[in-house]
């Protein structure tokens, strides 16, 4: 049961082979057994989950169930969920119980009838690429417990990789769905900016943040995206477009598909073993009838510096609301208003969050704004233009998701720049607002390697198609850590 | 001795009269229990997002059209970042580089009577932003309470060029602006509740000097009197400082109405770096010409248009027309009076219009002015129907002018006594009192003739004087007739009959 796809689970529930309560119990029991070692979940509430499972069983019984009703899912702890502690991986919100549901939660929970198993660990306020910045301790990579699962959606990735959940939600600001998917052998999709509502998703960098699914396969991701996406009047950056079935093109043959290979993604800086797996995957695509074409993204080397101006700038402002006045952490002793602010924020935020707030405040400050913030916005435009040009000669862009496989816990924690370079291939996609995926494409020294697929705006169905056909021809995505049973 | 010139610019925060907040669906009503009108968005819970209220934009467009400004096709909401407990997000959503209303001007009447002059004040801009909550420092035993009901209330911040040269000009501008925002229905103008608050930027310079002096900004003036007093004090203080050899340093100051002085709030060195940047949660505000057209269609007559119409349709002088357009209500009132003063079958003519205008300007405005700043300008003690009816009865000859004035005053006092909870008197009451008190004018020619004969017989001296060419004697005779008639004889008829008899 734990290896079944979402479609198969849906069929099993519909056929009454298993009830949602039984299925939920099965995963809750796995969490109880394996989570102490993996630390993928920060909050589990058995009673709450089972109550929802019972409601799902009722829907299945009375014929009002949808394709995902009764299937358990793990929620990244960045999504506010009514009655659930919602921490965003921070001491600042360790005691915050949300009084409302994020749109994504409402859609998955209320509309699709999925059962939340709990809230997953993450880098604090989604700032990190290793899950080591979480106030609740690092998450262990199920493939090697001495290694990181990637981040910031590391808890979601580890949960699905260890089959503590059939699927999970994630968010991606600079690679936070795709990089952990790559490091944990999952399929993860970051949709076009504006496809998934950001309402109730705690903001890191508003112009880059986008929620998306993390699961075992492209097919699972397509079903989840169907349930998560859609216009939301409560999010002004949500896009008003007709609803689409992201699974509609899954089976389309790939003959004639033009794959663009940016020379900037195939140069130095990538682990050769990772590159070998990526090349082998491209060979597989050629066998499936696709052709490859060289393209260039000449400004991609500027994406990391531009990102580390724009994202901290927005974050420095987004995180101002965590001031100890209305909710969340407040320092116990203070002797003035300013003292309360300073102590609360000094004690409530971790080092990486403080670093980014400082960077952000700096680049927005008087006299530096033009040189940093405006300049970064100009670069952002150039990077987006590069993609527009590249998509004139190809349908999908491919390359490695991450320059390396999962690294050791603590290995990069002391070197922020080294850590930031983990996202060197993923960040440009966020800056341009494009959809991107990572799919399992092989192993290097026993560790998973991810292949990144980048599509044009709103090309999610095409990306999912390319990923699905590859997964029909390969079995990388079916593998799971041998010692996880 | 140096002659000083005062330079004043004004920033006004007008709360927009929308039902819900600028970026959330919570109510904007004033006076609710603290924090009962603050939703998740207003409280800045984690994850919430702003959604622009189009009604607030409608208000900005209205204002732009009313002052002949450019309504920007594209404007941008930015974040103004600073920490304060009544600012839940840690930033205020405002407009900075690209405001929604750009330019425009307001022409105002300064002074009164013969010394009145017209002055045009240019506006720099008007932009949309959200109001903050309120800190409550009382009743919390050494702690502060926060009420976020006001947080997110839409504001239009209206900024002038430094065009004013005296506190009188500043007050004339503020009054005209106040009347205008109410006129176009975008702000209730309630200054006690903080719906309309002014900041004044004040500097002085030697007459003839081209560059401006260093300015100080007086914050949060919520009455016209305080605006005047604060500026006058500040000007006096600045001149004194300079004459004593000290330099003015740029600063923000507060006005203390009790002492009548301004005091330093913060110097320029302490000023925040607000780290403005475009709010990534909101798309640029794009206003199409169709949108502007829809708003325009919904707007009623603007002050200048109505002033021209009053001159054209009622035959009023430019001065009277402008006095009747100092605010929306007074002009409406005037039109109401004219309508109700018409005798049956009559059409509006210049005689009637001038009579009504004189009454509204001299009697009604005088009474309103007695009430001072705080009195809402739509709260008239006597309704336009009642005043119109009084004038109608007067024009019909039923009552004399003196009686009309007495009844009007009596009615107004009645309203004042009940604190303007309702109007004094009503048209029916006019007729009733005329009847019960016997106020009817004597218009019967025979009756008046008898009175005239009586007076002529009793006052041969006056008659002789008149016949000898003394015009004054005529007036004395009129006075005698009125006296005998207990003031109720129709003066016109008395005049005519007297003339006839004396000539005969």
C-alpha cells in the first residue's frame, strides 16, 4: 500500500479495499515509528487526521468523493491550517495556532477531501537549502541519515522518500521544491508564478514564492496540481485563467519534443557523477523520440547574486510582522518598546533569517536601493528575456537540478555562499516566474540525482507529459531507500 | 528690520468613505469595540495578503477629476517600512514614486468682505494608502493597548506645493479642501473622529529671497483653529530664532492646543529610512479611461460648474455665487429655499433668487458660523423648506420681513436648544404661528387707508414739512402709520397710499 500511486490509492479506496481511516492509520503508524529518526514532521495530530479520514470515508460511502478523497498528504509547515500549529520552522511561531486555512490547505482538505497527516519540517521561514536552519532540528535524508534532504521543503521531501506520506506539499522560492526532490529521489513541481494561490502560505519572498506538489511520480504531481491550483481572489498575484486538467497530456508521445540544453548548465561546477546521470537521462529522452538543441541563458550566472538581493529585500519586509506584539514569540524580559522588539527578534529568529533580514534592509536602504535592488530587478528582466529567447528554439529546457547529490549534515552550514550555490540551477526559474520540475534520473554513489525540466509559462501539462513518459520508460522514481521498510 | 515671508505647504490625510477597508473586507465604521473590526488581513496574521478595494480607487479618481489633476494610468503601491505597535505588518502600504493623482489645483477665497481675494493653490499629488491602528495609553496600568479597528482604513494623502503665504491662506485652503472632499462624497470630513487631518510644512524667508528657508512640519492638526494657531505660533517662533541668530533645523513638531505652542517630536537626523519598495503582493494599479469615464458619470456637479450655473440660472453676482458654493450643503440649501419660496404658478426669477441668496448668505451662514469649526456643515437649524415657506409668505404679503426674521430666529434657537437633533419649526408651523399669534400683515387697502388718514390728521406738522420739501418728513409719517398698525401694515401699500394722499 505504501508504494501505490495516488491514482491506485484512490482506486483502492473507491473499491473499499481499504478505508481512509485504515490508510491514514497506516501512515500515522509509520510516522510514529520512523519520524524520531528522520525528523520530517514537526506536528502530528492523530485525532485530527483520523477525524478528517472518517469524513472522507463518509464521502466515499455516499458517492461524493473526488479522485483524491481520503488519501493522506503531508503539509509543509509554511501553510496555515486552521487549528494546527503553524511554525514555519521558527521559534518565532513555535506557539502559533492558525485561526484560518491557507487556500492550498482549504482546496486539498475541504474540496479534494485529502487527509493531512501533519506539518513537515522546513528551513526557518524557508530560508535554506539543507533544512539545517529549522528551529526544530535538521531533517535526515532517508537515503543516508548523515546527509541533508535538501531544503527548504526538506521535511516534505524526506516524508515522501521514507513513505511516511504518499505525497506532500512544498513551496519553492529559489529551488525549495526541486532541490530536495532531487536529493531525495522525488518528483517535484514548481508551477508558473500565480498558478497556485499564496494566500495563507507564509511569505518569504512574495514575488518568487510558489507552492507545488512533491510526490513519487509526475502522474501524482499532475493530480495534486489539479487540486491545488486555481484563481484565488484573496491573492492579487493569482492568475485568472480557465481551469485545466494538468494530467490531460500525460500519455502524449514525445516524438518531436525539442529539448533545450543551456550551455551554462553543462559547464564547470557540476559534480561529474551528477552530470553523467543527467546525460544518461537525455539519452533516454532521445530514445523516446525527443531531439536536443543547444541553447544559451547568457545571464544565468547573475541569477544567484540577483536572487540574494531581491529575496532578502522582500523577506526583510515580510518578516517585520513578527514583532512580538500580536502573536508568536515575545521575549520574556524587556524594559521598553524598542527593547522588546530587539530582544524578541534577536531571540525568535535564527542566524540565517537574521542574515537575510540584514541583507534585505541594507539593499533597500537610502543610497543603496538603486545600486542593489533596482539593479537586481533589471537583471531579473534580462534573465526572463533569456528564457523567452531560448523557448523560441525548444519546448522544454533540461539540465541538472542540483550541482551535487545530498551533502553531509553540517558540511556547508558554516559557509552561506557555498550553501547558496546549491540552488544555482533552480533560482533563475523563480526569477523568471516559469514552471520547473525535478524528476529522479539516476544515482551517483548511491545517492539520488535529479533532472530539472523547465517549461515556458503555463507549460505545466507539457512538463508533466515529458516527465511521465520518462517515468514509464525508467524506474528511478520507484526506488526507495533499501533500509526503509 | 527684515521683512519675512511665510511659506506653507499642507499634507492632508482624508479617510475615504468606503464601507470596507482598502486591502481587506473588514468594516470601516467608527466607534466599534476595540479590535472587533480587524480581520486576519488587518491583524497581519502570517500568510495573509492584501487585495485592493476598487471603491477606494473610485474615490481617488473622483478627487483627481475634481481638482483637474492627471489620474495616472499606472500607479504603484509601495511598502513604507517601520516598526510601531499600531502598524501590524511592520510596513504601511502606500504610494511613493508613482501616485494615483498627479498635479491639479484648488482656487480658494481668502479673507472676507472687501479684503477677499482669490488664490490658486497647486497640488503636487494625492496618493492612496492605509491608515494605522491606534495605541491606547490609558486604562492599561503602565502598559499600552492597541486597537486595530482603524488599521487598513483607506486614506487619500493630498499634498500641496509650498504655495501658501499666510495662516489665513492655509486655513482657506484647508476649508476649501474639506468642503470639496465632502462635496464629492469621498470623505465624511469628521475632524473630531480624525477623518480629515492636516500636517503643515512651515518655513520663513526674508522677503525677496528665492530659496526656501528650512521647514518644520507640524503634525496632525485636526481643526482649522489649531491649524491657524499652530502656524502663527510656528512662524513667530521661527522668525524669533533666526533674529536671535539661531538656525532652524529641519524637524517634525507637534502642536499643543493647551499651551498654544509647538514642540519638537523628532529632528531630521532621527528620521526613519522607510526603505520604500514596490509591494510584491499587489500588481501596479492600472486605471483605464473607461474606468475614469464611469466615475465621471457618477459624479454630481463640481464647485466651479455649480458656481457658473448659479450666475447663469439665478442671475447671481460672481461673489454671491461663490459664497453659496463654499460647500456642497449651502448651495443645495439655497436651491431648496428658492424652490419653496415660489408662489404658485411663479417661475424662478432674479428678484426671488437674490432675496433667497441674501437670506442664506446673511442669516443662515451667520448662524452656521456662530457654531464654530466643530459644527457639521450639513446641520442647519431651519430646513430649506421652512425658510423657503417663510419667504413665500413674505413675498405673498402675508407677513412682513420683520416677522419672517423673528420666526426664523426662533426656529433656529429651537434647533440649537435640542443640539440640532432636528430642525426648528416646519412650514405648517409658520402658518400656524401667523394665525395664532396674529402676525398677519394688514394688506387690506381700506384698512390701511383708514390708518393713513388717521395719521395725516394727527400730524399736520409733518404734512406741512413734507409739502415744504422736507423728504425726511415722509419717513416720519410712514413710521407713524406702522406704529399705529403695530408693525403689521404692508409697508409698500403704506408708502403708496401716503404718496397718493400727500400729492392729492
